[in-house]
C-alpha cells in the first residue's frame, strides 16, 4: 500500500484490576512514551496491556486468570485509538465467574467473533522474550510470522482455528485406524480438507516472508555496517525449503504420500504447517547454532524493524512500537541505530527502562516520561 502514511496511536488507556493496577487511566504522547522505574513496579504490565488490546492475549506465559489483580475476579482494559481519520474504543474484559469469561467490545458493541479484534490496533513488540525467535522452537518462529499475518488479515486467525480442528479430527481418525476400528479409506476424506487448508496457510506464510525477508536483510546490514547478511527461508516439515507459493502443493503431496504408513502406525499427523519452521542464517551459517548472543539480538532487532516497515506498507499506517526492557541489552551503536530508525518515522513508541541514562540518544523534546512506582504514574515532559 502506498500514499499518505497515517499516524496510528493509542491516545489513552484505562486499566481496572489488571496485574498491579487497581484503577488507572493514563494519556499518552503520539510520539515517544518512556516508562521509567525500578523492576516489578508495573512498566512491563502496561506494555503487556497495550499488546493485549492488539492481540487479545499476553506475550508472557500467563493465563488470563493470572492477569487479575489480587483478590478480584475480573479485569478490564479500555484503549482509545486515534488515527488521521477516526477514533475507536477497544475494551477487553475478563471475568472468571462469567461464561464466556472473555468479552471484546469495539465502540461499545460486543463482538462475537474473536477475529474482529485483529487489525484495529497493529503493534510490533520487541522484548527479551523475542530472542526465542532465534533460539527457541519452530513453534516460536511460526508464531512470529502468524502474528504478522493476523494483523493484516484477520481471517487468517479463523483459518488457523479451522486447521486446528481438522488436525484434531484427523489425529483421532488415525488412532481409530491403527486400532482397526475405522477403515483406511476414510482418511482420504479428511486428507482433502487438510491438504487445502494446509496449502492456504503455508502460501500466506511464504507470501509474508517474501516481503519481510529483504527488509530484515537491509536492517541487518544497516545495524552491522554491512558486515552481516541475514537470510530467511521457509522450511516445510523443517527440512524442505519452499521458495515460492507455486511449490507448495507438490511438496505437500510428496510429504503426505511419504508419511502415510508411519502416521497410521504412530496415530499422529506427520505433515502440515504445524510442523514447519523458518530458518535464519547469517553470512551463510545457521544463526541459532553458530551465532553469538550479540548476533542473536541484532537479528531480532532487524526482524522487528522489518515488521514495522512491513505493517506500514500493508496497512498505510505505522504500527505502535513497544520496546520492553531492551535498551540495556543493546550496545551503544545498535541502540543509536534503533533510536535513529524510530525517530525518522511517524510512529508512536513505548519504551520501558530502569536506567534513565540510556535515553541520552533521544531528542528530549519528543519524550513524555512516566515515572512508574507500585502501579502509579508521575508524568514529566512530552505533549
């Protein structure tokens, strides 16, 4: 998408019984918002709340019931969004005594389809946990690309749900066949559905990677003065590289036919996008196996900056950029490159840190600073 870039911002946030916040309402700058304070005061909780309004879930390993402030049974998050043309209120509430426990409202209207949440508040999060994109499991890397697709195509969330249901049913049928309780021919019916949905998911992932990969490669070169080249590939079943969408159907068919006997023997589906991976290499070597800690951080930073540009290109507006406790993890050069990259964009940014000195590279006039202490805020500077 080309044309005028729209400024997306979360103008205000109201938290009730969320983590260590009892009842707090806070307004933000459309540019740089810094959350400054010691550990365990609530900085990350606020970043998490904004991310939750974007995706409907925490980026930390926590169930919704664990997000409720002590000795309560519910929490409510309300955010007011603005861009050049409209305003919008998003409210997500969770009540452990209600069925269903989670409820989403947009402009006061209750939404019955969870997918309607996606795409309203686009965000890119850069947190220490994101090192799992490099060091973690294939599932961590699939999650990285799936989250981007859902933000620009909410219907992709529905597609993933459909795939999950078919996968469960297919695994059950495989179990019944292995126990001689169902006929092998019945698998052909499920295979047709599974094949179609699998192909659609993989094609969307490849299409997205084709756009993100060159952006990330450019960012990696910028962050390393051209010394490092980052390459990203999509791997079917963690071992077959797929370069373009036209290759998906043939590769899937080969996997399906090759794995049929083993699937029946083991009672589990052994092909499909739930087994795929994304490989990242640096100067031709596997980044996970041979990259240093600093190279891992730099690559994640390149990926996050690429995400920002990708979402801008797809939606016409920059996403809200969330930086949770990452400045201290970067050396001075990479920190300056990150800050310079942010400051040249029409973007709203939230940064948490316990060290005020790390903000020295910022233009002080553009910062609205929040001193965070025990779930309360003291505000200085900014507009």
